[in-house]
């Protein structure tokens, strides 16, 4: 059962009691151009009527997001690449750049999360999208990536969600509470639409992606979020993209996407996609 699996995940929380006791920063809406400076590489992924996720540039033409974003809620059908649009730096009805998607690859280990395989579903919940044209704008810079942060590390998240669909929000300080089987347990605040949001290590003015938001969960009374560790999964995705064979489009899992249209789902669930 989901609750049992999360009790197992709770072991990870025991690793970082000190971090758990630290106070996280609250979400801050990026409402102005000054607020948004440096974050325009994060954008909203449009996935069809009423559905969106968050994605981030990792090169001029590659967007990193969660794998489950590419499958329609309910039916589990793969969203056609031609229907997806990346809106870089989307804020108040305008984006710094609009791009279509030429093709996408899902991590070969991805399987839909179930009551008995929460960790399996999250650990490989990664996808890369190749844009139809590169984004070569100085104000829309791609982000570097790095190995996963250690337990207790301070991280940040930039995301869109159902209550902030028209502008991103930054949580500059939240914490890695633990790790298990390539899944990071985070104190970061996420909600529907936050799927695929980049998790950053922020040092001065430099932000590097270390994880991608996959799910939100509850450990007893505490709300937590779950993220996929990037390495070596990201390198595997890049290799698949370079091959260009599209073989993984055949995967047809059934998932509950944590996109905006999933907000009507039963809120009593203890493990849901944000």
C-alpha cells in the first residue's frame, strides 16, 4: 500500500534530523523582470487543453522535465510531441520565447508509480524534449547540472502550479531530507503543475539543477516532495536523444499526472503527482 511504502521512505528522513529542523523559505512569486532575472530558462510546458507542467532548459534546444508529464491523465496515452509548447520565462501572459517540440525521450526505466512501487516510479521519472528551434537569447540561459546534493543540503525550486499558473514562484531555501534508491526526499513546497520543476543548488548567482520534482507525499503529518536524482539518468537520456530512434514512444503507462488538470483528484491520497 502507499502508506506502507511511505513509511519505508520515512527512513530517509531519519538521516537528516538537523536539516528537518531548519526553517525553509516561503514561496516568492517572480512578478517583475528583476525578480525573474536568471530564471527565464525555467518555463511552462503546455500539454493540451488545461494541462501544464514545468520544465527547464539544460541546453539551447533541450528541456528537462518529468516523464509522467508526457502521458495523458486517465488514459495513459503519450502526449503527441506536436501538441507540446515550451514557454520560456512565462509571466503574466507573455514568454521570453515560445518553442514547439520536435521529439522527446522518456527514461527507459520509467514505470508509472503504483501503491507498491513509489520509488520505482519516481527514480526514473525523467524526460528530455528537443525543441523545434534552439533558444539563443542571452536572457534565457540554460542551466548546468551536477551530481545529487548530500543529505541536509540547501536547495531551491522554481515552479508553476495551479495557484500560480501565470507566473513562476521561487522557494530559495528548502532541504534535502534524505535519499533512497535515487529518490530525493525534499521539504520543498510543490502543488499541481509543479511536476518537472527543476530543483537547484544555488551558490551566489549560480544555480545548477540537481533534481526534478516528481511527486508530493505525506510522512505522517508532514508534507514532503519527491525528486528524481539526475545522474546517471540524464546522461542515459542524452544518449537516447542522440540515437534518435524514438523507441521509447511505445511505452504506454497509466499515470496520475501532477498537472493542473489533476487538481480535481481525490485530495486524500497520500502520494500524488504535483
